[in-house]
C-alpha cells in the first residue's frame, strides 16, 4: 500500500542514527532542528511578527552569581554602614526605609523560616573600596581586576525584584515569580528571536552548574512554551567530551561516521523524492548534516592549543582558584568570536541556594568567591576589548538579589530584594557610569528603579529586537514580562 503523504515520522531515522553509532542525543539536535521548524512548529510562524532594527550588539555573555551577591561589598559601597555600625536602623537618620511603600513589592514564598527577613542591626562593610578609572566609579577592593575596567562598566545600582527567597534566581531569568510557574528565559527569547551567525554551533550555550531545583533548576536556561529547540545547550570545557550525550562512541572513526551520514542522506533523499511537498524531510536532512558539523566544530572551541600563554595566564587557567571559571570565560570569548548569540555562565551552584548566599561568614565567603571570578571576568573584558569584540558583545553580570544592610548570624547578611546591583559592559552600553541609586544604607532602590525585566528589554534592544514583538499566539504575556529598555545607559 502506498504511504500517505506527510505521515513520515522522524523516529526511525533518528533511531538509525543511534543504532549506527553516531551518538546524537536530543541536546545536539534540538539546536539544529529549531532553524527548520520541526519541533513545536505550525503553519503560522509568529517570528514573522518580530520587529527588528539595526543592532548595537551581536552576542551576549550572561554571567550569573548564584545565591545573592552583596551589592554593598561589590558595586554599591555604603560608608554609612560603618558610621552606624551596631545601631538599629530605627536609631539612625534613615529609619524611614522601614516604612517605605517599596516594602510592598515583595511576594514572600516561605520555605525557610530563618531567612528572607529584614535585618535591622547595622552590619558594617566587610571590605574597603575606592574610586577606579577616569570615571571614578566606587567599587569594592574584592574586585580589582573588574575594577580596572571601570571605564567600560555601567553599574546599575537600582535593581529590585519580588521574591525574598531564592526563587528569585528563576525570576531574574524569566521575569516571573516562582509561584507563577515556568516561562521562557531571556536566553531562549534571544535564541528564538535571532537568526544564526554560525550554523556549526548552538546559538544558546550554557556553562557551569545550573541553579538547584529549589530555585528554578535548569528552567533558568530553558524555553518552556517556545519549545525545547530554544533551550540552552550545556557545554563542558573538555575537548574530549564538550557536548554531553551528543558525542559519537570512541570506537567510531570520523570516516565511518561520515559514510553513515551519507547512507542516511541517501535514505532521506529517497523519501524526499516520494514526498516532494514534505518540508520536514528536507529540514531533517539539513539538521543531521548540521549536527555532524557541530560535533566537529565544538571540540575545537573548547581546545586552547592556539591560545598564547599570556592569555591562559590572564584568565587564571594556571591557578586552582580561577581555573574552572577562567576556562569557561575563555570559552565564552571563543564562542562569541565564532558567532554564538547567547552564552550563559553560572557561578556558585552548590546543590542548594548557592555559594553567594552569605547568611554567615560573609567576609571569608565573599573573599573566596570573588577571587574565583574577578580575574577571569576582568580578563574577559580586556580580551574582548583588545580583539575589537567588546563593541559587539554585551556582557551582563548579575545575581538574584543583594544582601541586607543589617546583620544575620552576627557575621552575615540576609536576602535583600528591595535594592541591589548588576552591571553591563560593551554592546552599545555607556561605560564609566553608575545608573540609579539606593538610599544611604543600600536598602531601597530609590532613583531610576528597575525591575529585572528591564535588563531583558535592554539586552533585546541592543540586539535589535523590539521586546513587545516577542509574543506567541495563545500565550499571553503581562506588560511587566516585556520590561522597558534602559535608554539612559545606551550610546
């Protein structure tokens, strides 16, 4: 009996790939299939509605510190904390922060009865700070390598979010509170909205250990209703095994794999001739070819054989503390250099809330963590600039919230969603400036306040996409989901 048109299923060919020893997993294929609209597609492409304009940036490197980095000991020093050390907030001239209407922003989800509260006994700064660069930006002495790039940084000191617990990690990436469910992340929207610059590589790459299940898990780099083809693709800095679940078996030689591909191509071609109107068949043929090229291209990206010793030293690859994160950031540079659109790098995952969660021992904990990331981040910024890539690469440093001005456990700080800092550099963002401010204690964002999706909107704008045009029929988005581009920081 002659088969009916458009009923051919991809399973048998995909299974043939696995059985033939090609080792393609869904992680490798979804990135390729996205461009051919096989997964989650219908006859009406909502992408045609996306409004685009001339971009300032081509790629994004998104650095996320898991647990909540203290804004006061990083990029928003507050000397008044030293002046009023040991006093309660009510005993200072700034008692009105506890009566501010901004306190109503929080939507508490209690899963830890000991954390996520306002702490009122003033805790002093645990590190010094000074002015850096010609711009004179005040930055903590725990960040000397990043601070050397002060004139390229835009410090955004007026962020706020809703969740007083670590669901804020998910909220920072999707714009939605954890109780609202899961939604597409900023990296997935970028992947969805932009075309490929290099079909040999994934367009959304993720490195580092993701957030724990308590706080969003892998949903902080997933696409939800956009479809798995827009998820971030995990990448390891290991030339022998860079794509988990997507490498051929060790006993399969490249020429054997190539011949198997050729055999598969012929099978697909036979089917394509029988069903000339079936676009999925042609797309599938292309996707397998791209997946093969990705297997060839990705190991080269994470191999540093061609990098100079100075470059390796600059990123800290010869030091135990900086080796892991330094390798990831050097890979991030190599990825954007080759056209990858969005590179997301996690730091501080510990199976729970995150290493930056400084309820106790803030001084020793933050000093250690800053040492792990400061040199690699500084090297990344300088490397991008030296290669002429910083102008077209938007670097974002972020964390889910800040820390309380008051103390917890006598030598730590609690979660603080009311005011905290992130920064951007490159990609058409003004350097050497601080935008927005918190009050004298670092409690509330009080000037040029920005909810987390304003960062999303700014990223999308610099990439040449109108945020409000990113909609999918049948999936209503709230106004706050879109955010507002921060135009004051754009060149």
